[in-house]
């Protein structure tokens, strides 16, 4: 005696060795013996070969038409396999016919719903129609996926991929046919998604790949600006007094957001008045206005070599920037300074000024440098003012206890023209750097004190044990050596500065401040700014690394000198590029080594460097 039974969702046959009523011991086709429940047996049969029985049953099942069987079956009630077999074959089914029907029913779940051992129910017409449509769609997708995969293996990009490249690179839909095709080919060819798309020509610019990835993640609506009006801006400044001071700005060649300018006015008995003038966009951007929401979303201008994403729209920047010969609203801090460069009095004003000149640091440095100052030979239209500001800056630096602490540090300038990169070094602490940085430190410190003394909430930066934080409570900034510090000198480039400028303007006008300590807008701004300012700075660093690698390729550099920072970490000579060298032997920090370079990968922003020798200095 043989039995046809179901086990773990699979139909099997076996020869009965022992029948214990509730269970049976059976021997399968290939001799394996097992114990099965009697309830799992669907029918009994006699045959000389179990293997031939299953082969014949499967052959017959393959000849059956599931759709025709569905049409033959009862539509609203359950039925057994034997009743359906009798209906189909027109007679009491043979064991092979009964088995074939069961095999067909089991293999067509879209047509027949299983209700119990040997019992089924026909799928409702609407459900069957939807299931068949879904199956057809999957078959089409599978065929399309196979077609895409064949093209990708030849490193040929399917035309349909063109409109999905950014999403495939940065935020893929992993259920899409395109992604599945990419994934299958990458797995087979042992490539990353980016490598495969690059080989297919989908990444024409490695720079744009990195830039677009950043924009895709942090500017999902793009970097353009919504429409806004400038028509009412001038009404806010009509009653501002106009100063007759002669001011000038100092910025690098690429700066368009000129936030600050300086003036020096001679006073009797050798004293003089220094003016620090900060552009005042807060006068024209009301809290929670459309422009304010834009700035609150972006929080800062994003900088990278050869490019930037501004916090404010270009027309707003052009309106408020302290450009040459334009009359602009500013918040000014005036310092009356004695002939020994001690500060006698400070006064803050809201006014309009005309900037006489926008000085560019790369040109200014030719005449205003340490050598020229030491020789008393500064030849420049603003030489008197610049030398006085430099002497004042030296005095302020000394008072902070930070004299010449940056003179051994190097800053790097990236100049990119038509994809050609020039990387220049500038020693930090030059007269230009010192003048600008000390005056900015002073104005941010003084206006922080002004807010603090008046009990007006501001956003302060403090540093304790190398940890910098932002809060609404003034606290010492140990790194700068000041009692309190409130960013307010770059209101077109940082949202924190714009907020603080609003508070300063309220104080100077005797108005109720826009924000108080419990303001949700203030708390949100602090939290968001901390997060995004870090993200933007990290992006700038990674893009500087990218352009350093581009420069190595451009200059065909295959060996380079580097200085050991610690362990296997080194900094390349004349480049702001730091990397780890696994082959570096134990070296003392500061030692110089020669490295061999290879395998520069601009997509991964990586390179391989091997230790060649130690350089004796």
C-alpha cells in the first residue's frame, strides 16, 4: 500500500511499512524512512514504482490549464480535489489524475485558495484579475531587468536610466527595476554602484558627483531661491543718518558678501577714532518673513573651493553688501583710541556709510606686509589707516594674551579657473590677517558685552577646555581670551549673526528685542546651526581634499614629501592634505618622509601612498 500525503506544504508519496492508525511509518522514493500523521494522507494507491507515479502525475499536471480548471470549479464554495478532478475528467479520478489535480491546485495560488488538506476555493474574479496583472507586471519587469543587466555588463547605460541617475546615486528606490539591475550586475562583477555607473559614463564630472550628493542630501528643494520683493527695503533706511567717514573693506578676491568695513579718523592730540562697520541686513529682513525663513533654513553660506551656496539670494546680498561707492546701511562700532592705542570710549550707531574702496587681500599684501611695515615703507592710498589698525590690532592681541600664536600656521587658497587648480600658501598672522581678525574679535566681544550688560538675550559662543558651545548665556571663550563672544560680524553669511544683529539694533533703538531667552525660534536656531555648521565645514574639508587630489593628478605628482603628525598620519608638503600611510615605520612627530603615490580615486577621494625614505632636515 502507498500513500499520497502532504508534509510542510509539499506533496510526497511513500510506501507504507507500518500503520498505527494515527500515524504511519513510510518509505520514500529514495529509501528514506519517516513517520507521518495519518491526517496528512490525502489518498492511498497501488503502484509498482513510486518514482514513475510522481513523474506521470507531474507530466499530467503540466498538461492541465489552471485558467480552465478555475472556470470549471465552483466559484463561491469550497471543493475537494477529487470533486474537481471528477468534474474535469468526467469520471472518478484515478490516483494519478487525483495527484495531478492536487499538484496543479498547489502550484496555482492565484487561481485557488487553499482551505485545508485537499480542499480549495476558487479566487474571486476581481482578485484573480489583479493577481494576474501583478504577475504580468513582474514578468515584464524581470525581462526589463535582464535587458538592463545585459547592457550594464557591456558598460552601456540604458537610456531609461538618464532621468534616474541622481536618485540611483544618492537616494535609490531599491524596489525599482533600475536598482535591481544595477545591484545584480555589481554583485556579479564585484563593483560598487558608483564604480559601475562611472564605467557606464553616467558620472561625467567627479566634482559634480560630490557637489550634487551634498545638495541632494541637504538642499532637497535645490539651491535656487523663491521669488521675493526688494521694493520696500529702502523704506527702512530713509531716516538713517549718513556718516562722512572714509571707509574701506578688506576681503579675498572671491568675496561677494562684504559684511565689514573699517575707517580711521584722526582726533586731536594724536588720538584717533576707529570705525568697524557691519552690513545691516537685519534692517530689511523681518523676523519670520519669507527671506528670514530662507536664512533660517540654510543657516550659513556653504563654502567650497571655486564655489559657494549663499545663505541669502544674490539680489539681497547685492543690496546690503558694502560694495565700493554704494551707500549702505550699517551697524557701526566706533572706538576712540589714544596715542598709546588704549581704548578711551566705545559707541555703537545705526547709520549709512559709503565705502570708498574694496581692497582685495592678494593685491593689498604686496604693499602691506611685515617687511614693508618694519621698514616704514607701506605705499598704499590707505597706508596711514592700515598701519594704525595694525598697531591697534597688535595691542588687542597682546591684551588677549595671544601674541603671535598663529605665526607658524599656514592657510591655503584654492583658485580654480576652467578646472585648472592652483593651491597657494599663506602664513597665518600676516598684517592683513591680524587687522581683520582682531577687529572682528573685538566687535563680536564688545557687542556681546553690550547685550549681556543690557540683559538682552543673544547667542553666545564660549569655549571651556577646548569644547566650544553656543547658548543664550554669556561665558568666557578661553581660546580667544575674552569674557564673552557673540557672533554678529557676518549677518549675510551666518544666521546666528543675523539674529544677534536684530538684538543689537533693538537695543540701540530702545525697542523691545525680537527674541527672549524662552524664544523657540532662538532655541531651534542654536540647535540647527550647531548641526549644519558642522556639516558645511566638513563638506568644505572633503572638497578641499578632492581638489588636492585633482592637483596631484594635474601636476603628475608621483612622489611627494610629507611631515609626520603622529603614528602613521602625515600631512603632505604645501597641501592641506592629511592621510594615513600603513607602510610608515615608527617615526617621531615632525619627521619628514618621502612617499610614492598611486591609485588616486576622485570618486572615493582616496589615494594610496607608500613610504620610500626618511628625509633628513
